[in-house]
């Protein structure tokens, strides 16, 4: 992790109505944070939620069982799949031997 001396800072700017700014400022005051601190902490919390939701695979137990079963007992490749794999190997994944 970068030290404070190494950290570069940038400015985030957002335009909003006075009403929204007053609501956010009031919430920041209640939490004991500056407006900037409150905005950054709130944005980071939302960003983490969005990233986790996007990058995490969630399965029900039935879905997990089906996934593991398919991994442990994969179906035989169809003729069409084998043909596509040969085509890929011949045209895209050319060995340089």
C-alpha cells in the first residue's frame, strides 16, 4: 500500500441541487464527518457493494450441487463441439513447433 507521501490525490466534483447538498451535509454533521469525508465513505461503501455483487458468483445449494456434479462428471463432447475445437486449434491456436 502507498504511504501518505506516495499517495496522489485527485478531486471529485459533483453538481447537485441545494436541497440534496443540504440533506447530505446534515447527514455528514450527524455522523461527525466533514462533507468530503462523508461523500467519500458513502461512495466507497456503495462501490464495494457494486463490485462484490458484480464479481462474486452466488449459488443456491442446488445450484452449487449441479455445478460440482457437472465438474466431476462432465458430459461427453458432441461432434459439433469437437469440430469447433479442431477448427479453433487449426486456425486460431496454431502451435509454433
